C-alpha cells in the first residue's frame, strides 16, 4: 500500500447533507443504508453502480481465443471472451453503511477539502463538523460491535479498468477518489432488519461535540496555523 506523509493523514471527518438531516445526526440518530441501494442512484455524487464489487477480470482483448466441440454450436468455434473469464463479480451481501468524508492537512493547505463536484451538489447544502471524531466513532463502534462483520475505515480506491481481486465493501473505483469517503459498515444479525433499506442506531446527543456550517463557508474559512511539537 502506498505510504502517506504526515500531512496526508486523515485529521478529521465531516458529514455532508441538508441541515435538517444533519440535525438528526446531532440528536444521535445515525442512519445506515443498505449498500446495494446506492447502485440504483443515478446521481454519481451519491450513487455507484459498482457498489458491492468483489472482483474484476478482463480477458486479453488483443488476443482472441477459440475452442470447439463437435456437440456444441454445431462444431463451430466458440469465442472465449464470451465466457465467464470476462466479468464483474457482485456477491450477494447484506451490508449497511454510514458514510462520511475526511480531509487532511494537505487539503487545508491546497484548499482541496472538497472537490468542485461537491460544491455543485444541491443535495449537500451544509457540513456537520465533528470536534471529536474519535469519540463519535467509538460510540458507533460500541453500538454495532455485536453485529456481523462490523468495519470502520477509509474507502480504498482502485483502477477498475484492469483486473482487481479481493475487493470489498470498502473498495471503490478511482472515479470516486475525490469523495475521500470514510465508512462504517455492518451486517445486521436480526432477520427482520435484513429486510429493511435503512437502519437507525442511537448513539446519544452529540450537539456539543459538533456544529453545522454552510458548505461554502466551511471550506473557505480554514487557515493553517502551523505545527506545534511536544
């Protein structure tokens, strides 16, 4: 894995959205959405048709392979590129996810906290900033610790134009790298919850640990004050 400099490490998390939805999070209501739901959303700032992808395998397009059998296709050659060798694998999974965005010192210096597509997204009018993201993550982790396969971490981005294996719920195409997404995911053990599209967990009020700021004002206001050792 590519190593990151100290200035490129994640320093904080934020949640983008409309003010009324962000206020619900401040009240402690964390809304998890079924991962496969995002495959159906056409808005590419939010949806991703390749969510849940576990592997990609392409045949060599520069070399054509054929095989034949006297009892298949009347003995005519069968093209290998029409076989299972060239496919994307979407396993059936029941993950639910809660998504945030992260930024680094480098983002502050270069004024790249958000991509221009984020500024243009009408569904994201405000930013929920967490003063103590570690505490928020620990609260959520405690709530989902007894569920199946709870995960917390940054999304990793890959080139989906080449073969990829061992992808998972925290894998996305480089096409979405600008989102700098941080996820929390789990599979509910309760069979009834598995039938839902959304699951809400309550982590308690976090109004004193967060603030809602208009999107444009949030990004334009950062000033790096320098580094203090010790």
